[in-house]
C-alpha cells in the first residue's frame, strides 16, 4: 500500500488488538483505586452524624476526595505509560523484530504514529470511563452537576495532558536508544536527575552569590521542564498550600501548561524525524543517537558532584570539603553512568572528554558567581522606585511566627501575615542600611566564597512602582559568636529593621485582631498553673487585653525570641473560628473579603517579666489567682 492513512489505520488496529489486555487491566485497577474508594468515602461522610454538611462543605469534601484519590491514580497511570511504551516500541531494540517490521509494506511514520495513538487510546479509555463514573457519583450524592463535572474535568484533563507528555517523552527515548534497558534507564535518569540538578544548582548559587536566593520549589515550569513524570504530581504539591484541589489546578501558571503542550509537540515531531533517519542496525546497540546519553551523563554527573559537595560542606562547615565532595561525587557518577551505558569500562578513557566539559562549565559558573555576577551583588533600587518592602527574618523579634488566614468554605489559604514596610522614611532607612552593607561586603569579601548552612536568611523583597519585584536574601548568624565583619553588620542591620514600629505592627496577628474575634483565653503563670477565661466578660475587657498586649509587643516584651526567662507567663487566645469579618485591618489585608475565615498559626504569646501593661491588666482582674 502506498496510502499512508490506510497504513496508519491498519497499524493502529493491530496495535490496539495487542493492547486489549493492558487496557482492561488498567481500567479495572483504576476503578478500584478511584470510583470505588470515592463511593466509600462519600458514604462514610454521609453517615457521619457529628458533622453538619452544608452544600459548600459537600462540594469541598467531594473535591478533596477527588484530589487525594487522584494522587493514587496518577502513579498508576504513569506506570502503565512505561509499560505501554515498552510493549509498543520494544521492536526497535531487537534486530530480528526491527528487520521484520521494516520489511513490511508500511511506512515508518504511519507505523510510529499508529502505535503511538494506540498507546494513547489504551490509556485514555480507562481514564475517561473512570472519571465519568466519579462525576456521576458526585451527582448521585447531591453535588450539583456543574461542580461535580468541573472538579473531575480539571483533574482528568490534567492527567490526560501529562499522560500524553510522558508517553511522547518515552517514545522519543525509544527512538533514540538501542535497547529497552537503555530506554527505561534514560527515562528514569532524566526525570529524576533534571529536578535534582535544578535544586542543587540553585542551592549552590544561593550559597555563593550574596543576595541571591534561587528558590524553584514554587517555580514548577523550571523545576519540571524536562521531567513529565515528575510534573504530573505538581497539582498535589500545590494543593498543600491551597487546601483545594480544583483551586490548586487553576493557580498553576498558564506558562506551565503552554510549555508542556509545546514540548510534547516538539518531542513528537523529533521522534518522527529521528525515526525516519534511524538505521535498523542500531537495534541492540547502546544508542541510535548519542545526544541523549551525553545530556543524561552530564546531568547525573553535575547532580552527584554538587549534591555531594553541598552535603559535605553542610556537615563540616568547611569550604574545602565542598570541592572534595564535588570532585569525588562527579567522578564516581560519571564513571558509573558510562559503565552502565557502555556495559563495561572500554569507553571510559574517551568519555573523560565530556567530563572535562563539565569541569570547564563549573569553573566558569563559579567564577561568574564569585565575582558578583556582573554587578548583581550591588544592584539595588532607589527609594523613589519602591512601593513597599516585604521582609522575612526568621528568629528575629516580630517574625517568629507565621499566621495564615483561610477561607472557611473552601479551606483555602487566602493571606499570610508577614512584615511589610510602606512608609517612605522606613523604606529609605532600609535602603540606606542595605546599600552600606553590600558596599562594605564588596570591599572586604571580594571575590566571594560559599556560606555555611548554619544560617537563617534575611530576605528583603522590594515591590517597585512599575510592578516589578527585586529580591535580595542574605544568610545571617543568630548566635552571639563572632563569625565575620559582614555577619556582624548583617545582624546589626536585621536588628534595626526588626525594631521598626511599622515592622512590628505588620508582623503580629495582635494588630489585626478585633475584640469580637476572641472566644476564650488561657493564662499560664509560668508555675505550672493556668486559668481559663471560658468567656471574656465583655467587649471592652477584650479590647483592654489586646491593647495591653500590643503595647508590650512594641516594647519588645511579648514573643521576644531573645528572652531567656524560663518561667514567663503565657497567654493563649482561642479565636471564634470561623470568624465573621468586620471592618478593620484584617479585612483590609484580605482585600475586603466578605466570607468567613479562620486563623491558622500559633495562638500563644510569651509574656516576659517586663510586660508591664499586660501584667497590670492580669492583676487588675485577678486572672493570675
């Protein structure tokens, strides 16, 4: 036949016939892992007479069940992606099979695409069937069709997209490799090594260049750009913060989805073009095309070298340990990878040319970072460009606790309380301190060396008037030991910033509370005695307590991490969760949010002996007796 469409159709039907058993098995396992568990969970929730389920809470519960169960379905699907890829394309890795199939009157492109589409069908049919059943279950339990369909459709479309990406990636590797073993370890190697490479490289750069803090834990596009098997789990990682599966899907960057759609098309086109050029004699050899092997070996070498170096430096706090670990880890990884791919050590000597490329790349990167990365270390905005400054200084006064505000209906985090400076005078003061710090560090510590891991980080995020954001982050030593002149200056700067009134007032939940938000108070005197005020007497008394705590907080007598007192008084406030918001600072922080919220985070306050206002109030009402 010289008709490509007919060749494609016949290949597709033949491949589907071969995959019927896999399709049925996947459908059965997915039904057990998804609709069946969902029915059990919804029935259990329905029979729970201790909880009153409103329509919104039913939707939230159903959505959470879908998200949690999909965490089981996703790895199951990805396992079958690999099984199908091996089943459909292992003929490329056996000489007798490839000779047979290439002798058939079927073009290579229809043969590849026919098997590829058969693989997608084998995966999509169970997904569509079981997610449709899950949507019907939601409808049967009283979830409105629009919510049950939306919750399921978002998860299903995401899983289908990442299934296509993972299968396409696997097919590309099948075309590039010469054996099934090389195909599988190449898939595993890239999907594991690439995210690790991003993480260890960013950690290394952040430890070397002052002001840099490359945190890719939330930048999913970069973190999983070449790892579809890892990218499939991003919604579940993101849902930890949002508390809502559908919402977490919606908040993933649109660029992330666009990237995977485009990359999947590129990989499919690359697989087709390479397959047309692939020689049949490549079967049972190491690689039909060597570029993936070079890339994988480079990534694993870099991950092992940088990772082992950082581990040694963290355990010994010695810069020389990093370089010892770098050389030892990278050499060991390079030799192991080459031995695995070459089935021995015959090509080890020639492979050291590629190791030299890694060594040269590392030296260039180290030189750029150690010399300030073209002025990055001293580049700061001017005061008139800055709208506000967000500050994070763990372990410092007023920043010891993080408070998160959640939407009561969806259990989604909608705001977090953290220090922010908007006053022009405070912005100018912080910038002056910051500029003096970086200028002095440039004079005394250039070229730079790596920091120790025994530090917290002072992070200053400048929100500019043009909408851009500039962030600078520095490790600082919280101990009283003298480490370096730079650390002393940084500690002094951090202390000055943390003592600003605006800093304190935006850092603590005390300044966002209204008397109406207080439900009960427990007072611990520090002598293993406590007294619970189950119901505060009246609104005025609540207001008095809040005002006393605020004033002592500003005086550094509440929640001061530097306090050494062992028997200090503790005041624990129970909030009226859920809270109906009234006009005030908290509602302004939430942008006028009108729903009910609850406050998460530590609700206890350590009261030192110098907290005169609070102690006077406690004695006035006899709360300590």
